[in-house]
């Protein structure tokens, strides 16, 4: 090797070690963080105990740090995001804040250059191997990795009561073609084939239908701007959705997701497509046993695919206590952190090496599928779509629910895709 190249390489290595030490030093016993650490989230109510357990774990390691739990009450974080937006724009960020992993963060605060790159932290903590490669791609860009996922939820799930299906003489549909075959049989018995809740939850149904129609490769192309929103495939997504809606309940707009779940429990509906927080609701509120009193499968047409969403935390530029924030992120990404938080939250760890003995029967199957299935990002929960697109998509769905016109919906979606830089 020529001397000049050797010198440059040596300098680069030395600088790399310095940078690694700088990022990882807050989680080192030699330089423990101190002061206050403000954690900003929307975890209150039923989710509060899981956050409390995580904070307790953190403080068992960093007793010198006083944690300020700045949780804001809000369904799915709407109020919290509004408060956060004001604080970030005013140059008053919390030390770390909860956000849906992926484009909800990247399309807003990373694009605005308000977040720190966490790649070196990932490398120093061994997370490049602990987390699945597909997950790391979806929470990062070519310029870096931007948040630490504390949990994994699955979106593309079909819920049902096995005893009811046996009584009605049907089995869970593996495809939408199967669903359309059994739906008339269910309706003839006075059963709604598919429960549906408020308009907002219809976005959840839409993404499962789109994944089934497009497949994972085309789904990813859509969000990279490489698939036309007015293509025949995208028109087909809306057409299939229109057909499905014919077999749902008319009072959907007045129901919460829990009330739609109750329709399945009490036998008014056969199936429901919703995320795996349904399992937690059925276990805690209805005292049902997973795998016996209630069952689940991938939503029709999405077998072998795991559509995920994740709560995560990042490091904002100008965090008041950067060292403590990095220590907090290190705890979140650790095996112990994931296995402390997720059994209480009703989710699974983002890591591939979690201790499954701590999880319920549903979560064990979810962890198995997460480790072997094709991982794709959720639209409805901000993994693949930025916040602006998600906000503008809501009135398009409302329009579609009224008029059921696939072409108008597709062209309206194309307009906002261009507006929010999803379509080139």
C-alpha cells in the first residue's frame, strides 16, 4: 500500500474510533450521563405501564438521571404531534420523542434537518445484526439511520372466532377471491362477512388490500415513486376495495376499532382486519385465550408478508441532554429493553433475539413470522408515507366511501403523491 494511502486510511480509522467513542460514551460506565432527560410520547392510559417499566429499567442503569415523562394524551399521537411541531419549530426540542418509525419521521423532521444520524450508535451497539435488514432500510435513508424502534406491531391481520367459523361452515380466506366466495354464504346466515370501523380505520383495510393486489415489490415501488398511482394495478386496488365494502356493516363510521372487534366476538361479523393490538384487547378486555377463543391469519392475499409499524425514538438536533438521550436510545434498542416493554405493550421486540418465554401465544407467532416473512412498511401508520400525504389521503378515502369510484380515487391519490414528493 502506498504511504499516502496508508496515512489517509490511518487517519480515517482514528477519526472513526473517536466518533464511535463520542457516540457510545454516554452508555459507558466511565462517563455516566446526569441531569434531566425529557421523554416525549403519547403513551398514557393502558400503555402507560409499559413506558413506566422502560423508564424504571433506564433509571436502574442511570440513577443520576432524572427522567421527565412528558406524555401527551392523544389517540395515535395526534395531539402529541401538534405539540411537538410547535416545540421543534421554536427550537425547544425534547431530549427524545416518540414517533412512528419510517417516513412519519423522515419525511418531516429528517427532511427539515432536525434529527441526528444514529448509524454509529447502531454499529456500536451491534444493532445492524440484531434488527432485520429490511427494517433498518425502512427506518433509514442513504444519509443515515434516524430512529430506534422499541416495538413491532403487525398491520395485515385477519381476526376471527374459530368456534363461530365452524358453526357457519367457513374457513379463513387465504385470498380475496376466497373471501368473495364465502361472503354470500355468511350473509345468507345473517352474518356480516367483514367488520369495519371509522373512516380512519378504512385506511388500514386499504393498505392490506393494496399489498394483496400489488405484492411486496410493487408495494415498495409505489412509495419510491416508481409505480403510477393511476396504473391499472392501482385502479384494481380501489375496485377490490369497493367489492369488499359491499360486505361490511353500514354503521362503520360510528364504531371504534374496539367496537368493530366486538362484532366478531359476539358473532355479528365473521372477520375483522386490524393490527395486532386486537390481541391485547381480546386478552385483557374479553379474557379470551389466543389460539383457542380467538384466531388470526395474514389478511387475504398477504401470506408470507409482514406489514409492520413501529414506535420509535430519535435524537433531535439540539437535544438539551444529548448524552442522556443516547443512553436512553441504547436501552430502548437493547434486548432487555425490548423484552421489558413489549410484553406489557402487547407488541413484539424489533430484535431477532428476544426472549419469547416472556410473550403470549399470539406474540410468539408474530415473532416467528417477523423473523422469516418478507417485511414491508405500513402506510396507515407512517412507515412508507409522510405525514402530509397521510393527512391529505383522509378526504380521498371519505370521498371513496361515499361514491365508490375507483378512478376518481386513483387520480386524487396521484395528485397528492405529486404534492408530497412520493410520485416523481
